[in-house]
C-alpha cells in the first residue's frame, strides 16, 4: 500500500479547489486597483485621518498602497489568512482522518512503522501546499500584469507571493500538532479557530505596537510592505518559520508514536 499516493490522491481535488479559490479572490480584489489608483487623492485624504496603528492593522502603507505592489501587499494580509486556513485544515485533516473515522487500527497495525505513515501523510500535505503556491504564484503574476500599466519589480512580487508558502508551512505543522494531541471532530472549525486566534494577535500587535508579539503570530513573520521597499526578507523571519515548523513536526512524530489507537 503506497500511503503517500493514497493520501495525495485523497486531497488533490480539495487542493485544486483551494488553489483556484485563492486565485479567484486575488483576481476579484486586484481588479479594483485601476479605479483605486485613479481616485488616489480622494482615498489618500480619507485614510490619512486614520491612526497609524489602524493602518498597520489593516496592512496599509501610504507610501506604497497606490502602486500595484503596495496594493497587492495590502491584499496579502487577507489572502494569507485564507491560505492559513487551508494549510491548517490539511494538517488537521490528513493526520486525524483515521481517528475521526474510527478506523485507525486498520492503518496503524499494518506492517509499517508509524513514523513512515506520518512521513507519508506530511509529504502529501506538503506537496499539496507547493501545488497551491505554484498556482497562486502564476495567477498573481498574471493578474498584476493585467491590472497595471506601469512597470513594477517582478522580484518583489515573487518574494511577496512566496510569503504565502512560508506561512502555510507554519500552519500546516500547527494543524498537524492539533490533530495528534487533540481529538478533532470538525477539521475546518479547528483550522479556522487556529487562524482567527493568530490573526487577532497580529491585530493586537499592530494596534498596540508590541514588537514582542511579532514572532507569536505567523501573520507577522513577514512584512509585505517592507519587502516592496527592500526586496529582501529579514533573516529572523526564516529562522522563526523553520524553528516553529521543526518543533511542531518533532512533536507530531513523538505524539504519533506514543499515542494509543482508538477503535471505537
């Protein structure tokens, strides 16, 4: 039994739906950019009265928001929330399926190590995330080229889009931890709750200006507006992404190996 192939086939359709949905949301949001830019003066005068903290919470930067990359960066705040739900649902769903369906004894008692089962499931989920990001990346590039009549940095666009992949890796690993240590009844309820908690923390960080909260929420690991200006990532962003993913993955293996097998 090829566990990886079975798991990937079981999530492929859902992955394509999520990928196309993300691209569609990006299109519907970006399609208003030309009108947004044409009315830049009126919009600027309106939002200049907002507190800086509120603008940061919404992901707005007045220095870049009226360019295609700045507008795209603003939208990425919300696109990554959608992507985070997908990734967390993948992590929760793929590792809790047998437990939720009460047939974990069938899989876990096969002549194959539990670590191999977990690895196959995580690799299938990881491949799904990569496919999602390839589709999202290509769609984003095409959409930005279509709505903008001005030149912009393709490097910055690609770097901003790639933050989706890194954030999804974190939520995938967190979702997997939830699946192993908590008996999940509703995959999407758990995934949505996880994302809402961290998104709320990101709002608190922006409103309160607490730098210490930056690394407590994946939504603040990267600053798209700063990427537009610098065309570079902060090294600390990668460190925290891979540290969180590594710790969560280790916890998943330990928890899976030590867990009992429910049969009813």
